C-alpha cells in the first residue's frame, strides 16, 4: 500500500488529478486494489498516481472515467497533466502550437515533434531527460493530438535531407519513422517536403525555425536554442522569416519527389526488417 500523503490540488495539474482520483475512488467505496482490478492495473499504480508520484496515461484516464462514471473528467484532465510535463520553457510554445491554424516549420536536425513516432521521440528525449523519459514521451504524443482534431491545423514541414540519414534510435526505429512520414503523403492537411543536399546554400542555414499563424492573433516566429526557445511576434521578423520559408519550400523537392526520396532512403539505408509495407 502506498503511503497516504496530503496533496495540494492547486500545486499542479498532476496533484489535482491525484487528489480527484482519491476523492472519487473513496466516494465510490473502492480501495486501491479494487479499483486497480477494475482498471487492469496494480494497486501500487493507483496509489502512485493518487500521490502524484506517477503520471497517468490517456488510456488509464479513459478506463478510469468508465469505471467511476465521471463523464470524461479524467480524459479531459489528462491533457493538462501531460502538457505540464513539458519543459517549463517549452510550455508556452506548445500552448500556441495547439491554437495555431497554420504551422510552417523547417527542421535541420530532427523530424518535427508532431510527426515523430514514440520510439523516435524516446530516443531523442533520452539524451536530455533520461529520468523522466516516459512522461516526456507521453507529453510529446499528447501534442500530436492536434492533428486528429475535427479541424486540425495545416502543417507544412520542410526536412533537411540530413534528417533522413541521421540514425536516431537504431535502424528499426528509423525505418518505422520514415514509414510514418510516408503515411502523410495523402493527408489533406499535412505536407512533408525534403530539402536535398543538392540545394547547396539556402535560407535555412542558420537552423531550424517554425512560423505559427492564427485566425485572430498575430503570427509568431519560434526558434529553438540550447536549453530553451525563443518566440517573437515582431512583424519585421515574421516578414523576413516568411520569405525565408517560402524560399525553402520552393527549393525543396515536391511532395511526391520527397516521398520517393524518403522511401528510397528507408529501403536502401534501413532495410526491410519489419514494419508496415509501403507501396
């Protein structure tokens, strides 16, 4: 049995989730072991979530709502919990990303977070956050839910060709990541282009950047920096970066030629070990 400790529900979304779980479980007259049996998990896991020692998953939250008949309370709350696990400096960007109508990004090193597979994300995040890896991966996957909305943002991604060759997580992880990118070939709101090595010097040489556009708010420019990130709404910055991005798109391979290159690299460099067949 996990030791009972008092939580301050206002301390964080995770603490609020844990306190509500304990309160509603006790109101239902269930012990941790009883609820765990219903949820197909251990009493220890229930206790750890109640004491904010472990971050709940979306699947756990959905089962919890069904078990306690809470009308989707925990399913809605888990989104806030997972977002709160993002680095503090990144949370403001993630919030604006979730509100954007158009997202245009150039990535020189890695696949953009919204298009990463869980295994690829785990390999990337293990470099800086090994102690909180499960929570960080879950938070990154939560960000991707904006692409599943009824009205998702338009997402335009230009990837430097180097991204395809940089082996993150091993051969199998890369093969599945590239296969995942190919899965967006016919997506109505996602466009993936590759900037080939043959482009030579280009307007993205200073590094990765992202432009966010909104229906009712000023555009934003975001650039990652070591240990943080910088957002700007200066119209002159937006204007200059928008021109840079337009030039990158014009220089990059077409959507169709990009898919062909991704497929060729996937097969030639990362082999045919497993994963979904790609026509």
